[in-house]
């Protein structure tokens, strides 16, 4: 049994598995970035005079990193009735976010014995929250056009928040996963975290009519290394007049192209070195059999011995 | 080692020890250039084997140790291979074999490059236990560069060379014997080869032709022509 994390030890023992699952297991449907979920402001709803030393917290605030902002949702269990699903209170800003209980399958079918139940509810609520934000954004025609173009490309795992402003709508933050197949990147470039390749695009529209739309791309460190480091990243600027969907498609195509270049470059280098070994394998001194960027041979001509080194990149391996 | 002199093509004279040092310097410099991750250690045999430089990838440190070390050529005691390999065993960590060693490359290999310069004193090997233990790893190699005076009836060069050849238990070693300046350095160059990537010593071919080498039709080759000058 893995010992409980410090932050959940104060909770009732029956609630801890839900929290452990929510906080410890990465869940793509809840969290797109590596920023962790946090729990704060925990307290117990019941007063026990005889068991005051026992941890009995059953409610807390859940801080969810979402679209580069943080949602604060209060989660309220009831220690006297732990077979019931928790209640939720959302941010004050989202006072009109009232998803119908009947629509939340994981609440309707709450299984108190399944430790993944809370995570499932949070994930499903976030889907409703996304739809709620999409609706809010659609009240502005410019934002509606952007979002419609984006949704036409079916981005997987989309997070969106449109903040309210004094009059109407303010900043829009959008975070989406860019589905790119990274499996063709040679293993030596991504050996540290073989399963964790991911590209996340963040788009920020400061206010609906703004022509200064900002975009930033986040890659997992293994992919970033494969592309030559963070300084090599050059995503196109978001030109005014461009729709978010088109921009998303451009970034996706760019990433796919780079993966193709890297893997083709690797194959070409491999073939090139193999050709040298084929012809001159009996005079090989050393060659790089991981990235195939170098081979050194020893040759003799007229009693004169000399080393011959072929090195460099015969195909682009840097993201330029 | 000091009794023999070696003359370069330019006419410069070197003692055996000076030449051995030169060969080592060239080896270290070339190897470091080929791959900066290579590490070198330096062991000297007097009465017993002593590590005078522990493993480092800083070529400058090795070269400095070489220059500053007072290696005195001795003609007294025979080189005792048992002590020699025991000292090596104490100072070396061989990587564990993981997977199929014919396919999975190790994180590193360990190679002993023995430079021997005596023409009269035959090495002895009373007990081969340490050597066999080291050789039980597929990632341990022993190479020899034997620098000697021209073989004659007055010296034991041939007998010594035979002892070195007997060190090669699995056919993977490179054993060289030379008595002239340039061939000694050329042998040093051949020793640059990585033991896991080089051919067996007798299979190695370094000579290149000045004629056009036709590309093999059955293999895909990236450049269209390979003209070697």
C-alpha cells in the first residue's frame, strides 16, 4: 500500500482514495499541462467531540489549472453520508454555470467504492464547463467565428475560458492539444520519457476585437530536445484576420513536417554511414551508431596513414 | 626502454620511452577528438602496478600526468601479469550485461592498452584468475603495443611477443610489435579503433586505392560517386 500523501492525510479515510487518484494520477481529461491540481481550504463539516484527534475533513477547494488560468471549485462531501457523491460550488464568476445533474453521468452513477469516481466527475464537469464557456464566447460574433473555425478541426482536449469584462467579454484563453504523431522521432532523441510526447497550443485573444492575438506552443521536454531545444522553436505569428482554426491547422502541419524531417534526416544519415561501413568496414575506427552523425576511418596510402572523418548533419535535425 | 633509439623519417632520435609517450599522447588526443566522452586512466608498472591517473575524460590531465610522471625504465623485475590484472580489476567497473550483448550496446567498454618496451625481460603470469574474471565480461578488451629493439639472438623479443600473443584468449585483441619509429606510431593509429566496431586484427585493411571505386549496384548509396584520392 502506498502511504497517503501529506496533503490528504487530514481527510476522512474513506475520501482519501478519491483524492489520491485525482491528485496523483495524470489525467488528460482534466489537466493538459504539467501544473498540478491542488487542494486547499480543507475542513470538516461535522463536529465530533469524542474523536477530535481523528482526521475528518470532508470538504475542500480544488484548484484546477485550466486554459492557463485556475479554477477554484469547492468540493463538498459529507462524512456522515459518504456513499453519496459530493456537491460542487463553482467560481463566483461562473454564477450561471449550472449543468443539469441528469446530464452528469458520473454523478448519476456515482460508485462510492471506485476510487476513480471523483476524477471522473471532475473530468465530466470540465466538459460541461467548456461547453458553457463556448456558449459565453459565442455571444460575441468575432469570437464565435474563431471558435467555429477551430471546432471544425476537432482539436482533442480543448480548454477555453472567456473572462468577463466591464462591458461584455474580455480576454479569451484557449488551450488545446495538437495531435501529432511523434512515434517516428528516433528513439535516442526521446529516450527519457518514451510515452510522454505532447504538444499544447495556447492562444490568447486579449479582447474580442483585438488584432494582437498571442500564441505559444508547449512541448514535452523530450520533443523539445528532438527539435533542437526551446530556442529553435519558431511558430508562425498569428496574423490579424486569420481564424483560430486555420492557425491551429498551420501549427499542426508545421509540427508534422518537422517530425518528418527529423525522421527522414535520421534515416538518410543511417544509410550514409551504412554505405561507408559497407565499403570500408575493415578500416573503421569509430562511428556514432546512435545518431549516425560521425564516422572515422583509418586509411593508408603509399605508406602514409591518416584518419578520415565524416561528420555533420546530412539532413536537417533542428527545428528552424 | 632507454637503451634503444628510434629515428623518425625526419631524422630525429627518440628513446623508447619518449616514443611510447608520444604514441600515447597521439592516441589520447585522437580518441578525445573522435568522442569527448572517452575516458582514460594511466597505470605504470615498477615493482607493482600503480594507477597514477584515475579515469578522466579530460585529455589535458592525462597528457599533463604523462609529462610530469617520472617513469624510469627498469630492466630488473619481470612484468607480473597477475598483479597487473589484479590492479586493473580493483580500479575498473565493468558494465552489467543487459539483454543480448551481440545486439544491445553497453554504456561503455573497458580496454587495456599495454605499452611494453623491454627487450630482455619476459613477462610472467603466475595466476590468470584476475585476467579470466575480467575477460568473462564481453566488454573488456586487452591490446598490446610492444616496442622493442630489432630481434636478435642477444635479446628475447620473439619470446616476449609470444607471451603477449598468448594474452589474446578470444581473438578480439590487437597485438602489435614494432621496432621502427613510423610503424610504431602507425600501430598506435590502428589501436584507435573501437573494439566493438573494429574488424579482427588480421581482417583489417587500411590500404586504399587511387582508382575509382565503383558503387555497388545492389546497395542504395547516398552520394552518386565515391572518388577516393
